[in-house]
C-alpha cells in the first residue's frame, strides 16, 4: 500500500511538471538547447516537486519493519568471477591509454572547433556525460580505464600520506576542475583542454609517486574520487574479486560497527565510503557543482551576473563568489540539518556522526541531477561521438546532432525526483541502522528531508529555465 501510494504520488508529480519543461545543459559551449515556456506557474511546478519529496518521506516513515528495511539494502547476488575482471581491466586499460593519447594529440593538432574536435567530443560527451552516467547506472569502470593507474608499477610512496588531510585535497580538486570547466573555455578551445589534460596527468603521476598510488587515488585525485563516490550508487560492484549485483543505491547505507560507530564494520576499505566531514563535503560538492553549472548556463543566471557586473565587480570575482559561496551554503545547510537531528532525537550520537552517516544518500541526488543535465546532451551528441571514435584522426565532415523530442523534458524531471525518492529510502535505511528506537529513526530523518526538499526546489527551478551561454565567458 505504501509503495503504491509513493508510485502514484511520483507519477502525478511528473504528469503535472512535465509539460513544457526543458533541462539546462551544464556542459558549457557544447549545446544550445532552449526551454519552452512553462504551461503551469513555475511556483506551482517547484512546490509540487518539493511536496512529492516530502510525501515520500512521510510514506517511508510507515515502513517500520527492520527486517524488511535491512533485506532491501543487504540484498546481493554473485554473478561473476575474477578472471573476467582481469581480462576486462587489461582491455579497458589499453583503450583508456589510447583515448588519452588521442585526446592530447587531437587537442593540439586537430581542428580548433569544439563541435568537431576529437578531444572535446570524447572528454565531454564520452567522459563527462557517458562514462559518468555509466558509473552510477552500471558500475565504476574508471579504475580500469584510467591509464595513470599504471604508475602503481613504479617505485612509489616516498612519503606517507598524512591522515589529517583526509579527502580534502580531492574536494579541492573537484571544485578546481569545475571552475576550470566553467571559466577557462576548455569546452570550446581544444588546445586549452589538451593542456589541462597534460597538467592533470603530470600532477597525478607526481602525487602518486610521492605518496603511493593507492593513497593518492583514494584521497587526493578528484576524478577517481568522484567516480568512486558515484560508483557506490550503481548496482554492479567487485566484492572480494567477484562481480556482485545489488539494488541500485543500497550500497550507500553505511556499515555500523559493533561499538556503534559509523563506517567501522568489518570489511574492506571500500565498504567505508564516508568516514569524516571531508567525505560529507565531497558528496555535497557533487550536488552543488551541477547546480552551479545549471544556474550559470540559464538566461536568468547570465542576466544576474551581468547585473552585478554592471556595478563594477569583475565577472570572475562574481563567479568565484557564487561558486564558493553557494557550495558553503549547501554544505552548511547539511551540517545544520545534522545538528538539528542530533537535538531532536536526543541521542548520544554527535551531529558529525549523523552528517557522515546520511551524506552518502546525497550521491543519489547528485546522480539524478547529473542524469537530468546530461542524458539529453549525451543522446543528442551520440552520433557525433560514434563518428569521432570510429575515425579519431580525421574530423567528421558533417557532425550529426539529434533533435530530441519534447517528452525528454519529462524524463529530466523524473530523474531529479526519482533520485530524491531513492535518497529518501537510503536515509530511511540509514536511520534504522543508527537508532534502536523506531521513533528516533523516523524523527532523525526530518531535518535531512527538509534540506533535500530545498535541493529539489532549486534543481527543478533550474531545469525549468531556458539555457544560455554564461555571461562574459563566451
């Protein structure tokens, strides 16, 4: 009954919101899709989406059978072996090395036109969109594809990685990469993009040699960290050398040790996705970077930047303030929810512990955002991507870009709302792992649900707006 009600609520929300809404594309400079005017008032559209998330949280609260809740997130099926993994890693490694070499070469010597340059098409349509979608829809293939992992074969580990740094370097790298993508024109200037790839490779190899490959890629490398976090949403994973199938998103429910600490259950290091506030910040950053990219590529966002710049403030200062300030607001809002939850349930668990435990649920929200921003982009550019991969040394004479049907806008809304609904369930399962009292488990979720409703409202508002090139960055 509860599941049926949740499905009906979700379907009605999508039916109301779907008319006339188009997603903004966060990949600046590669698409100029525009949104049609809304057929319903925007405030009603946004409020309906937020209400759907709130209703789903209330409905989830009626599911109090701990055995059923545990059965959902603990369900696993063994479907493969280590031999398949070794063969796949070898093939993926060779393919990754070839693609990186071609990206650098074609970025420098290929036509300096983003719509036909191999480097831009492969990195943004194939990597930023396609490979990232595959990481949370299927499984994380980046460790196998990344050719820089070969540095592990060299003498590494000159110094020990400082535990006090945690994953803060990876967070800084993620924010830096988003800033580079947004402000430097790498999506429109192939030579600049190739230079950035070379710079990333140099820093990665030097860092891996300095502190060891495993420590670097788990803690400091921004791309590996982002893919690892996204990969925990996926149904497929490697567990003890075996390919394992689980319900999508359910591996985000954190393990709880015998002493009650989050992330200390026995198992491999991969079982402990989040263990500190640095991991909370990474999860929030993956949500915020798509929100930021979505805002600056809308007509309203560009108009807001121009209005502030008219007062005499440099555009890059405006973008930096918006970027870092917005991230701080998102991050502090989530930490604030943890503090409110700790006070409401009167638990001995600290606000920090609750933030760490509930943060993985944000990754499903981020996956839904990413899918809404990039699904149509990937589908529309898929013929161009296929042509570039088929003939990497020559630019396509007539690049084909598919025109998407209007119903794609309904999918974008479904992706956002669907991600939030699954995140609500993950938060529900997490609460039941943390608290022995059902009342505590239910009440602990409310502050986090409130924050998610806020995230939902912002995201739905953004994908309802017509897109435009960012102001002053053309």
